[in-house]
C-alpha cells in the first residue's frame, strides 16, 4: 500500500476544469504572457495537453520518455485533446491496483501510482491556474478543488525541489491577504498570485 492519499477524484476534476478553461481561450490571447516562466498562452496549452497525456500514460503503467517537448496543438483542437486525455486517464487510473504500481521516472526516482496522481494533480491544476490568470478566467476555478490541490502540494513538494531558477519550482511567495485557495496555491508554487 501507499502512504499518499487517493487524489484520483481531484485529478479527474482538474481535467474537467482544464477543459472549461481551455474552451474559454480566444485566438487573440495565444501570445499573451502567463505566470509560467517562458510560456505564452499557446505554449502553456501545449504543455497542459502534454502533461494530461503523460498522466494517462502513467496510469497505464507506461515508463515516461525523458523528452519534455510538448508538440504544438492548434487552438481549435485543444479542448478535444484535453477531453480525450481526461477520458484515457479516468480509464487508466480506474483500477485501484494502479495506485500501488511503482514507476521509475526519467530522473531516476521511483514513485507509487498514488504519488504520481498527486504529482500530476498539482501539475495540471497549477497550470490551469496559470491559464486562468493569463486569460482572465479565474472565476471559473472551483474553490474546493483549489483547497484540495493546495493541501496535496503542501504534502508532496519538498524544499529541495525549489530553486531561484524555478526548476522545477521557485521559492514560495507570501500570498495576499484574503487570498483564494487558488491564489494560495499559486503563491506556494512560486507565482505572484495577483501579478
């Protein structure tokens, strides 16, 4: 068994949220900046789909490629690509045995399926916040899901994962007063939640 809680429901909800957020993007926003360093909205959408597909593959027990290149997806195809990845992920992670499977990631560490669900929940949800912030659609974010992801992030992200370059995570930022759960998550992940 694993010590990591079962975050599959939240993972599936994060896919649904990414669908809604991507559907709200218009073509005039594709080259706008995002809180994700080095990514405009178009690159962020490509990365979001890449991560969504990778998560589904991990659920099937696939050893992921070390190649982090996200292929470009045209805006008209983005929402359907996330929906397909969501469907594949729900099927792949539907078996409880997927949580105890152990997979070696490209950087050499082994993780249980449950730990990978938690890891990619934080990945997908954080990038969903990036997208919502960049496109002015933070009102579409579900507050309870944000709180759940924040708890997951605080339980799984180690201090040694943080550095000034933000690879993979930057230093934690102090959230503003009366921050939403998503703003608290963004601050924890090293983003300035209000710009």
